[in-house]
C-alpha cells in the first residue's frame, strides 16, 4: 500500500492498471494537486471516485469504508460525508477526463479471434442515455425527455461511444445533453478513427455527409440504410451487391433478407447495407451481412455499463460538474475491467475475448478492493492476476445463435406494466440470409 494519508488511495488489483504514478501525473497535468497535504489528498479522492463506480449501491462514506476496511492498524482518517463532497468538488472532472483519454483505445490483442475481419479492426458507433438526479442544478444543463405517458421522470445524458467489437473496449466517447442528437455528437469521435478499421453503424448514422466524413479518416464503413432510400444502380456484381453513390461517395450496396426460425415461429426482415469496401471479390456480400451483426457488441457494452455496473441506478452527482466527473470515472472503470479481461484471455491462445464474463470480472474487482489486495504488482508479472483467474475459471461457452424479443423490460410506470404477458424467452434459432 501507499503510506500515511495516501493508504486509502487504491483500487484493489485494478490499481496495477491505473497506478499511483499515473494518477499523480493526471493531477499535475490538470493542476489539481492539493496545495497542502490533507486527510484527503487529491490522489486518494480520485481512487474514491473510481471505487464508487464499483459500488454504486453505497454512498461515498460507504465506499470509503470499503477502501479502508482491510487497513486495520493504520492511522486512517474518518471523513464525514460533507468532507468527502468538498474533496470531490476540489478535484473536479478534469483529472478523470485526462485518465480516460490516456486509457481509452482498443486492447492490444491482435491475434485474438473475433477482433478483426479480413485484417480490419471491427469497431461500432452508437449512443445511449444515462439517468441523472432530478436536482435544480442538474436541470440547468440536462433536461427531461418528452414522450408518451409524460416523458422521463429524470433528466438524462446522451452518451455516444466508439467501441472495439472484439474486446468491447472503449476507443472514445462523448456525452452531453439529450437536446443534441447522436449525429451531432458523432463528428467529435471521428479523430479516433484510423485506416485499418471498419466502422459498423445503424441507419441513424447513414447521413451522406457523416458517412463521407468517416470515410475521409481512412476507416472503412459498413452502415445500414433505410430500405426505402433510393440508391442508383451503377453496376451489378456476381455476389448480388451493386455499385452506387451516397452523395458523391462511391459505395457498394447489399440488399438482403434475414429469416430467423425458432420453435415459436418464423420472422423475416429486410436490410440494406452500404459500404466503402468496393472490391466484391475480396469482401463478399454474404460475409458483410454476417459481419454487420457484430454491431450488437456495442449494445452489450452499454448493457454492462448500465445494468451490470450501475444496476439501472440514477447517477449520484447533483451538479453538472459532478455528473461529468462521475461519467468519466464510470468510463475509466469500465475500460479497466475490459482491459483486465482482455489481458486474461490473451494468456490462452485462440480464446475469443467475448467468452470472458463481465459480471465475474466486476465481482472479482470489487472483492479485491475490499481486501485491498494486489494493489502493487509483484516481481513476477502475471497478466491474468486474481481477476483474470476468476474470468478464466468461468469462461462462457462459445457464442450460440439465440434470439430474444426486443421489448421494454421496465415500464416507466408500474401501471403501464399491466397488460398482456410479455414473452422474454430466449430461443435457439436458425438463420437464413438471401
């Protein structure tokens, strides 16, 4: 452990991925180092904010007790809730943003199955919303969304992320008020795209200028378009795709039908994809239709962030600055967990990273914080560590083809939840693509 007043500043075994020196550098770079040594040094406060994301069910005093529970015999401070709040305001959000900018990016697993397709790193772009407290200060920046049945009960934040589909690590993210749409936030993520990537996106991002701007980064694009959109046919290819243009950008278009068959019945849907991969010999249309399904990995990432970590809870912060601080802390912790999982699966050749259980890694990381274990690495480097050992011991089976009805799992009002029974069964399925 660190000594003296710095002892509570740790994140269990995850501290090895975000060591003391890194946090200190973030504080120096953003000018947030304490002017005098307090009972709550700035470094300790940063770790407190990160640990709070692992324990969303506990208030900050409760999180402090988890950080200090295994430090028996050490002279540890016992700050009040007010002191913890003042310390968080003193640190602000800038050190957390600095840490996220340093840690974000695809995990270095070039040989891992499922991370690349035909030598292209598969990434996805999409948005979601996070719920924040209904406090007067928060409402000055973040608003409630209007809609049926009175709209949302809480203000919301729009989060847009760029995710590596194979490892579900965060390449970049932006967030802000929901009064701004996803396609307006999207250009802020384009500097993180590179040649050698292929970006998957849904039809919300099929705007001509946005697709052209993505292509200008050197990254390839595979985006869904609306079925009724008129696309001129300039040339037809043997694989069923055809050459067209999106504005002035040459694209290849694939129209196809997907039929999903289960014991409950059969469903057929029509899709239209546009891609900047014009070589139909090297990039067959049939493979593109299968590749597009990987876009759902970003939906799984949001599920892990909002359901597994947050448990569907409203964020804690009751000021706009506090909301920004908490979201960056949440993104950092998610990235640390995903990095630990990728490191663990990389120790077993030919293991797909999506077989690592996120809930297992999250629970193991929480245990290591409470035990204050593995804070400083030993002389022998162990890529898996205790968290990784738990992950490897509980690897999920290889991905099976299953479907589940896309329904509202939680109604805004309990009265709206009454009515016909909702089928939430997951069915084994077979898929046919034409």
